[in-house]
């Protein structure tokens, strides 16, 4: 056995904090590495030691093997944990760590190499009796061959980047006429994301579930599975909701899939944490997809139902300890669900957003876990993935786990940026999801997100509460004549007025001091409201005889009102004299999000048709193509490849007569 005394975590954010938590429990000191963008991040503050390794971009910092190894040498770290993402499945990095005489907290490099290629992985699984999906994974990667093989397999087919994951370089093709464009796009995206445009083709199942098994091997030839995770709720091939056990799992199916997962583990002498991913057809037949040779984002649901700390088990296994249990010793207890909180705008095609989180708060609830890189406030940069937190709940059954998750999300306050929180709440409220009757097509074919639907009564109460809060704040901040009653006026009977806006609709509020209460009138409704107290970072406000806890956050003129019972509601305080707004460029295209321009596909004077691509940009690992909204002629292009732009930056302009015709 090797003793791990100081562990360097070659990752960032909530991943690093999660690993640090276990290290602290084990008495292992931690070293963080950080980029220029992360110099003030929470994970850097929580580490025992931290080393700066480069610029804001991952390829200037977190992807630099020599910088990470140098940091380990500088701090005396004798082990490296890669987390998940970045270099966690990079064979060369794993080998470099081993060659440097350090302990690698992960599977041996040869296993990473074999499973890093989906083509090689499928060949190994097929030879070891694990069912694989019909497809093509040949060396001939010409577009003509890929096209022909796709036609032979039969539509629909799935084009898939051999070197990567996370939905990058992946396209579903349903008709032959879509093939050429899909092949070109998949290869381009794969090359950009992984430096390798090799594609494989798989038969695509319109109705299937995505179920993965947590596997673990030690250095003494032992291999087990730690049950399954249901991962069928996906958007753009990214998992959104994960749970364990799977709603469709039977003892017989679990036995068969678990045996196949362990066979996959033993086939490559696997010796740490990993995941074997399968698709399951409606008849319960299942097929191997891939092996992820690292800890998964969704590992907490396995921890919740198994009682194991997988990071601890990783560290112990890397140090050479054999398992202290057998497959028969492992049992599932209850039900666990995890949701991923993303900085993205569901109302704007889920485009990622960046900016400052001015307030982050939640209440401690038994059976609820928050994995996040944010404590009270934080920042979301354009350089990294937009996932900012995970919420995990555990209940005695699935219904209880869902109810706890609904409560946890309702209680969670995130102010300053747009997130997918309301989108997640809508999924949990869906009857089909609650019944467990869904597949990977649920979000695209079944679930229709209509935006957060807030009842009018809740909006009314929120307006009254906001007016009480703002009035109380003004009274607290007043330095002149502090003994004069708040809202005192020469004409006592004349109401004071404020104007607010909600989703573009402006309305006026009148209010008068009635002793301890305010009388608030708007939209021909009157409310009696008063400020009661402040407790646990919340303001207790009574509206029409009912007291509720509210939290408020202000960004410029926008006020977020958070209430676990009413939801999150944002009103804008409309100034009495609005400043003149700049006229936007007619016929102009602006950046929908901050990011890097990767391709400019047009030039000044060029005529384009509606739907033709104009340029591509990448933000938070997602590539977006900007297409022409109408026929016209390009007048001017303002950006170039490799240029970073902020949201709303002008990118190009159509001739005005074209734009207005």
C-alpha cells in the first residue's frame, strides 16, 4: 500500500470542492491549481495550498500537463486526482503522472486508452460477450464511406465522435438528405472539441432509455458494480436529471446488466471508478454504449443509495487497498435523484449565460445535498462549462425523493443570472416523469416547457411584499430626521406612487402609511401589508393577514423576490425619468451570448439566403451557428475568428434595404 499524504486536484469548481471534502475527512491535505479566471474562486480558498497555472482558457491552464506536474512538485503532492472533465480521461496525462512517480487516482492508463476510443471499446466488449449496438467503426473515415455505411445500417442513425463525450460531435440523422451536412458538422465539432474528427455510426433507437452502471475495480483483481443510474432525461445529449434505482429496473434485468458491466470491467483489468453506459430498448434488451473511465458528475446518487463515499473508495483503491466488501455485501437503500443547475436561459433556446451570482442561499433539509462551487455569491465565466451546481435528494422511495427535490429547488435562491431552475421544477411536476414512464426522447417529444407559470395571486402578493421591503429599506437608510414617521407628508391623504414593470408590462402602485401597516393599491386591488422582522437572512412580511418569508436581491433596477411558496419573481423599478436608449443597428446581428468566434462564413457584399450559416461561435463548450433570418446582402462584418465577444456585441450587418424589405 502507498500512503497518500497530499493530493493535487487537477480540476476546478464544485468538482474540486467535492474531492476536498472527502480528503479533509481522511486527513489528506489538498492542493488546488487555478487559472487566471479562477484566482478568486471558492475552491481556491478552500484548498490547503493553491498554485496558479496559467490563463483563462482551459488550453492555457487546466489542460497543461507540465504546469500541473510542476505544481505537484512545488507543493510536495504525491498524488493527483483528475476529477471529471478536462484531463480525467486523457491517457497521456495519466501516464505522465505515473512516470513522474506520483499516485494516479484513476484507472491505469491502458484502460483509459482502450476505453477512450469508442471503436476499440466496442470491439473489446463484443469479444467478451457484452451486447453492442449495430454500427460502423472502421478506419476508413472518408465522408463517402461514412455516408455509404450509414445508408447500409438504415435510418435513423447516430453519428458519434469516437474520442469524446458530452454530446460533442454527435448528430441524429433520420433521412439520407440530411447526411452530408450532419457528417460535416459532426466532424468539425469533434475536431474542435477533441482534436480528432474520427466518427463512428450506431443504429439509433427512437425509443430507448439511457441506463449506466457504476463499476469499480481494485488492484487485486476484484470488480463490482454499485448498481444503476437512470440517465434518460437529456437535452442535447447532456444529462439533466439522474436517479437510482431506475424506475424500470427489475431484479432480473439488474442482474444481467450488472453482470455485463462487471465483465466489461474485468475485460480491461479495471482498477478504479468508472461507468458502463447502456441503452435499453422497450423490450428490455440492452446494448453497450461506452465506458467512462472516471468518476461521473452524477456519482452522488450512487453514494446516496449505497452509503459509500466513492471519492474515498477511489483514493483507497489508488493507494493499493483491496475492497473491504464483495458484490453480495452491496445493497441499495431508498431512492436518490440529482438535478444539474445550469447558467442558461430556457426561454432563449437554453443559451448559456455568464455573469455574477449576487446571492446564493438555501436551507438545510434532511436528505438533501448541494454540491456547488458557490457559497453566498460567485461568478460564472464564459471559459468553462455552464453547470454551477447539483442538487441531490434521498428518500425512502421515488415519490419522496421527488417531493424533497421540489422543496429543495423551491427553497434555493439564485440571484443575478438566469438558470434552468424553473425548467427543472417543471420536469419534476410532469405526470409522465412522476410515473417513471419516459425515455431519452422525453424532453424533445413529450415535455413542453412553457416557462415558469406564476399565478396572478402570487404576483400580487410579491408586489405588495416588494413595496413593504423597499419602504422599510428607505426607513433604515434614512439619516435625516430619523424620529419623523416613515412616509410622513404634509398632505397625509395623498398616496405615494411607484411604477414597476413585469415582463415588459408597466403598472403603477399607490401606497399610504396606515400606522404599522401600508395600504397598497394597484390594478384595482388593495392590500394591507406590514414588515414584521428579519430572520435567517429572510424578511418576514405580512400581506392581508398571512406572514411569509421573503428574500430580496437587487441588480440595478431589477428586484428578485424569492419565496419558497410563491416562487422567484423579478420586477423592475421603473425610474421616473427613463434615460434615452441607443437605437440598435438596423439589420444587425448581435452575439446571443459571450463567447469566441470560431468561423466567419460570409463577407461584405455576399448575398445569402434565409437559413444559411453566417458564422459560428463557441461558449461554455457549446458551439452555436448563427443563421440568416432573411434573404439579403451582407453590408459589413465586425468580427473575426478567435475573437472574444460579449453578449449583444454587433457581429455583422445586412444592407438596410434588405433588412427592411
